[in-house]
């Protein structure tokens, strides 16, 4: 199972990515092992969708990356999403 996820970095910037190991990937982001997020000190896992293949997840990631901050916020707020894995967001969003 592949996941498209959003992180909220320093309570202002969204990072969008894909992974087959959300918990491990979040730990790498928080440990500063991701070039795109290592400059941030506060990283929260705020959104996630499930996909059966890496290809489908990558297509969705590309779509979301093209969105405005406001539209990504609507996704996080539950106004646009589908395939949402809310239980994963709840568990990983509480890790910190």
C-alpha cells in the first residue's frame, strides 16, 4: 500500500510526499534526513490517502503539489479528500 501524505512544517508550509512506510518516513523528516524538510523544526503529519500502487500515488502527489496553500488546507480540513486514511493521521499526528 502506498500513501500520499501532507506534512505541516513550522505551522505554515505544506510538504507533499509519497511513501510505503509513513511512520518511517515521518521519522526521517523529523530527524532532518530529508533535504526538503530539514530546515523546519516543527513537522506535523496532517493528511494521508491510500493507493494500491506507487504510480497512482505519484500521480496524486503531482496533482496536489500543483495546488495552492488554501486548496491544500481545504484537503486537510476534509473538504476535498477521498481515499483518506484518517486513522493513520490520528496516530502519526499525535507522535511528536
